C-alpha cells in the first residue's frame, strides 16, 4: 500500500511541476509578445515620425523630432571647434538648422572672448594691426591675400643700429618702427637707399645718419599706393608744408606692414588711398 502511495505522490508532483512550468512559460511568452508589440509600435511610430519630419511638430513626429535633437546635441558636444580659426561644424538635420546656427554663433563668440582674454599683449597688437590692414587693403591691392598669414614685425631695424646723433635729435620721441626704403628724387626719380623711422609724432627719412626729410603726421594730406603688387608709396603733404619738402615717393619691401604702421601712428587710417595703377 505504501508503494502505491509513493508512486501516486510522485506522479502528482510531476504533474504539478509540468503544470507550473507550462504556466511560467506562458507568462514568459506573454511578456515576450508584449515586448515585441511595444518594439513594433515604437519602430512604427519613429518611421512615421521620420516620414513626417519636415512637418511642424505634431503627435505623429514629436518623438522622432526630440530623438533627432537629442542625438544631434550629443554628437555636437563631442565635435565642437577647438579654436577661433577652426571653422568645422557638425552638419545638422533640417529640423535643427536654426538651432544649430544659433549654437554656432554662441560657440564662436565664447571662443573669441576666451582667446581675447588669454592672448598676450603682443598678439593683441598684431591683431589690431591686421584689422587696420584689412580695412585698408582687402579687395583693393594685389598681393594682400598672400600676406595675411605673415605676422607684422615690431620693427625691421633695431634702435641700436641707428646713428647716435639721430637718436639724440629725436630723443624726446619714442621710435616705433624702422625699415629700409628706396626714396625717389621728385625731379629725376633716381632711387636712393634710405631709412624710414616712424615715431609717435613724425616720420623721418634718414641718410647716413642724417635726417633728410621730416614729415609730421599732422602735415600728411594722404598716403597713396597702387592696386598692383608693387611696394611704391607716396606720402602727400599739405600745401603749407610743401614750402620745406615735397611729397615723399618711397618703395618698401614690406609695404602692407609699413603703410599700416604709418596709418596707426597717424591715428587716421582713412589717409591711405589705393589708386588704380597703370
């Protein structure tokens, strides 16, 4: 009797285990079906949102639009420009073009502010000179585009190379810039090697340690240069100043640098005129 009871109990347990297992498999199957249905509905929703992406935000495309915005912002975070001169920018989807342009302007402005705050004084002075040079020569004189990447020198000749006699005569003026030039005789147009010295108040043309020509900035009428790639510069003086010296016709290898420094020291970039050459 006990043997039959044990067999019966074993059979009941086996049937109970099978029943429990089948019920659990049913639960798992229903969960899987529910999950697959959710996935299918989600995919269908985003496909419909993609189809309607160019429409104003509505019930059909709002989830896709939010997902596209979120994805683009995450990618943009890892591909931001690293400097002011870095013009790269992640191409946005059509629905983010306006926002992307707004963010790009903010990013460039922040990079510019950061650069200006951290740039040394020498670099800031270079940028100021480049801005003036661009206003004077950009689109007007040949060869300017090739010179934009070249830094302007503080001076081409140090003060120690100038004649002590000359330095004694202009000791009350601070020398700002010195370079070699060719000066043409206004009558015979014969070139002569000279030094051009720019101080705080005047431009001096030196010959063998002597001051041959002094032009005060207040007496300059205009500064002319051609639109060709030559380095010829004419400093026109006012009529009342021509009693002493005529206009100065110069040729300089570093014409953009020299004219820019002259315009800055004269505190009037509008003095410079780029005229049509022949």
